[in-house]
């Protein structure tokens, strides 16, 4: 079947310049002694993992992280790049691991360690140690008992539970517990900090940082607010302009009533694309031409459509509008986290890199 041209009535406008600028800023904050990697799991946080990896690799990033072996297999990367699977290696993953010799599992349990010893062929691995989050990771006591002895470990890592709360005592507790493992495993590197962890200071950087959200324009903590640039903007085409008379309603369940005769635009976007119902009467967009005045979302967001108040504009059928790319502001408006807003971006969008 011949692929259709990029003519979808909605698209993601993606800025390669902003993506690379965010990575470089986070690399500088990580310090000269720490490499800066990139989490490209969840299809590059919804932007497209292959396209993200290609651009970050060209900028100098050499360490990438995905969640599963299926994600690893779908990501064509240069052999010079390090690619790690954060969820480790199940029995069902061993065939994929054998077929992807350039990929390292991040071992999370004693069972995974034993499985990799038996079937990994002596290949390098990474190891996650739990320092208090009680999610994935082996215990520090397992290390003391010799669980990892003899393994070829590239990176020993842990994960911060409260990095987006700079004053949380748990950050310092996890830092202390992780630092105590230096030299205990023979690992080539140690890695603790995610995006917000980088902002906690150089003590948290160790040898490798693993930013995710901030690469894509998310701001997990105030310290990054003036550093991180938006990467993705949702754009949608108006399918219709209509006049809604005073007293008439718009959308499902009639949640918005026109206070006066109002020009209303119906755009090709909805919750099936990741623009959720939380934006009902709370979201906003602006015209791509003209003065760029903000256009409030009115009524309930439906599966494929959203209505906007076009008062004061000449916008008409076929015109394009851009929805607010400020992720913290969109998260506050919708009640969804910045992570959800990104990873929930639907497959129907054309993804256009500029």
C-alpha cells in the first residue's frame, strides 16, 4: 500500500533545536565528570523514539534507556551507543537479548541476576539497586552477600523517589545509601539522577545522569523553569466555523452556553489523540497566523473534536491553530501530569520535526 502524504488534520510540531538544547543544558548541569544519557522509553515520551535518538546521538548523547526489549528491538541505534533495558530480563526476554548483543539489561532482582549468569554469555549488564523507593532493584544487602560477584557490570544505578521535591529528606537519604556502594561491585559507572535529580546538584550526578521528562520540554522542578524549552506543540485544523446564538449550547452534556452570539471553531482533536477531557472549558489554543490571540476551549472535549471560542478572529474552515505547548500550565489546566500529557500523545498525529 502506498503511504499517504502528511495530510492529517492534526500534527505534532517538534523542535529538534529545543530537544538538543535541553539535552545540552542538562549535560552542563551534570558536570564535566558525568556523562548525560537520555530516557527514550514510551516511544521517546510520545515524540518518536527513533527520531529522538537520532537527534540526540548527533548531538553527542551516548547512553539511551528504554523499558522493554520490544522497545530496544524497535530502536535502530549505532553500535557505539549504549542502550539499556530498564526492566531487566525475564525468561521470555532471553531470545531477544541474544538477538540484540549491543543491548544491556538492567538487572533488578536476584532471579534476573541468576538468569543473566546462566544465559548472558558473560556479556555486560547494568544493575538497579533499591535505595528506598521500593519499586525495582536489588537490596544493598544482596550486594554485601556477593550476589553480583563476577558479573561484568557497566552501570550500577538507583532511582530517586522525590527528586521533584528539592527539600525532601529522602533525596539525601538515597544519596547517602547509594554513595556507600561506591566500589562495592566493580561497576564501571554509577548513576542516580533523573531530570529533577540533575537539578539537585553535582553530588547526585555520579558518572552518568538519565534525564527524561526535561528533555521533552517538561519541567519537573522549579530549578529547571528558566532552562528547559518546549519541544512539542499540538496543531489542529479547523473543520468548521459556526455562529452559536446566545443561549445555545456546545458539545456533549451541554456544559457550555453562549452568553452572546459567538463564533465557534470545531477543531480536529480529541481525547483519542491524548487531548483529554480535563481540558474541557480549561484548555486553550492560538491561531498560527495573525496576532496569535488565545482561544479558549469551550464545552466538553470529545473523542475526535474540540470546540473553541473564535471571538475577535477571522479564523475559518481549513485554518490551523496551535494548542498551548507549556507543559506545566497544561498539566495544571487538565489535572494530568506532564508525563501523561507527553506519553499519551496519539498515533494519528503527523510528527513533523523542524
